[in-house]
């Protein structure tokens, strides 16, 4: 309930450009607690912990590749005028 309360409180605050950062930090902490305690990963065998760590590492690789691709895109976006083709 504490995590939900903090999430609701943060949603009503104005942190300007850090709104998304704070929301993602809260979500990451809550997701970590869910994996560690509710999914019993903290007390699981080492092989299961290795699979979880590798999964997070793979997710980080995928996010890094996606964001690097997004970063290389052109930011000069112009809407093209519609072109009409007339058949003779």
C-alpha cells in the first residue's frame, strides 16, 4: 500500500521535467519488490537468480538498441503535402 500511496502522491506533484524519471524510479522499485518477494526470487536457487539477472540484462540491451536507433532519427519532421495522381 505504501508503493501505491507514493505513486499517487507523485502523480499529483509537479516535478517539471523530472516527472517521468520519478515515475520510472518508483515503478522500478515496485517491480523489484514484486520479483524479489512475491515471486520468491530472493530465496530461489542460484540458477533461477541467474536467469532473472540475464533477463534484465537482455532487456537493458534491447532498450539501449531501441533508444540508440531513436536517437539517430531525424528530428526535422515536416508533413508532406498530399499528392494527387491524375490518370490520363
